[in-house]
C-alpha cells in the first residue's frame, strides 16, 4: 500500500444485522466520505438489514455467508463454526482486493469474520460497541483491535484503546426542547420499528385506570405494522376515552414526537437509549428480556444509575398495578421529570459520527507510515 495518496483512506465497515448496528455505521460512512473523501465498502450478510439499507444509501456492499453463534441451538452453532473458515477466507479476499487501510467492525454476523481476517492480515481494526455489554463478535476480537468506540463506559473494559464516543444520532434530537410545564402531560409509548408485543398487550386494558389517575393525560402508542389494528381495537374495547389515546403503526419525525412527550416508555436498545439521551427525555425503560446477553437490561441500568430513567423488568409487569403506579408516579411529578431530563441530556454525546470517522482516518494514516 506504500505510495498511495494519503488523502484517500479506504475503510471497510463490517457487520450489521439489526438497525442498531447498521444505522450508526451508515452515519459514520457518510462522515468518512463527506469530511475525509474516503472510499467505503461494507461487508454483511443477506439476512441482515444491511442488505437493503446499504445499497439504498449508495454504498457498495459485499455479502458473505455466516450464521449466528449466540443464543442458538447446538446444531446451528456447529453449522456456523463449520462455515467460519470459508467466511474468513472470503473476508480476507475482500480486504485484499479493496486494499483496506482499516476494518471497522460494528457488531453482527459479518463483523467477527471480517475483523478476524483483518487481524490475521495485520490490517488495523476498530470496533464499535453500542451496548453496555458487548455482543459475542466484539467480545471475541476486543483484545486484538487497535481501537474501539463505545457508547457506555462499562463496555470499555472489553477493548484495547477504547473511547466513549456515543452512538451517532441524528442532529435534530440534540435540539429537542422540553414541552411547556403548563401543558397537559403526554406519554409516548415507543416499541421500536416493529412494536413491542408486551406493550401492545399490557397497555390497552390499563389505559382507563392510567387516564383516570393522571388528569389531562394523553397517550401516543407506536405498535408496529403487524399489531397496530389489534392494539387500536384493544384500546377501544377497554373503554378508555378515545380523545386521549392514539395508536400508530409507525412514527415519523421521531425528534418531534420526543419533543411533545413529558415521558417516554420504551425498550432499552442502544439506539433508543442514545436518542433519549440526546433529546433529554425522561423515560420508563422496560428491557427486552430475550435480548442477547441481556444487554438491554445493562443499557437501562446505566441510565437508571445516571438518574435519567426508571426501569421495570418484564417479570415485574405481572405484579398487579405496578405499571400504572409507576407511570402515575412519574407523570404526576413534573419536578422529578425535569431532573431526569437534565440527567438524560448529560448522557448525550453530540458529534459521535464525526469523532468515530476521525479516529478511523487516524488509524488509516498510521497504517501508511
């Protein structure tokens, strides 16, 4: 690679699977191109969201065959392990043909083989970890990477040369203003792009009691495309005042939705938590109990420790009246919500995409020396 123009770093971004991995990676890729004139190539799998989102964003994508290792059957693990050598060879070929200066692993199926191939070839590597507890791919390569960008301080111990950069979040979240104190309380129930089944099941029958307990309260419930109609029907059947609740399949302009909410009830995936922090939103977090390595609970615990959120675990939701009692206690205490909002904003990290891109280019420059 000696003699190549140092103004054109070549960055290979590996991984994906979920939006929590690939959406921040795309933000970093855009910064690499816009601010550094870099050439960027993605490596992923056909089963992940990267197979759609990366080409839509205008970036090249190479696909490899690799399956899961975590929280799967023994037979699936054996198939994945048997295919691992071929995936390493495929990644090594892609790295060589692209002449990658740095490989950036963002977690997910393709991240492990690509990072492993880069380490074996002596190509600098950098890991991105959005969760408080790293996924399996990042745990396996953490001690070998040259650098790491993490969202939560507890994740630093798993990596060499880790820096708390935060997760790239759209700029509009950082300019979200708090709703007026005198305005009626508004609760946003956000289940993610697919909705949260437990929210869709639990909240409609509880709505009458909650609306009675909190005068003037209104609810906006994002239920996901597959469940929106059934959730809407369940609210209607509960007898809750239809003027005070609304169910939507999807929510556009999430920063605006956050701005209108006095409190957000949500899962605690890394991207959701990062957006809550950027927007300075107090939250009731209910971690997805089946999340790999229980990482959503760890994410929520960081926000609870900071004073920015309250957490209820799924197993607690069966306790009679606990969810309504918790929501009522928060919504009826504006002063507490203001404190939680300020604590949440302290956890926000603007400029994450820019800092990650800068560090990748620093690694690329060092590989030329």
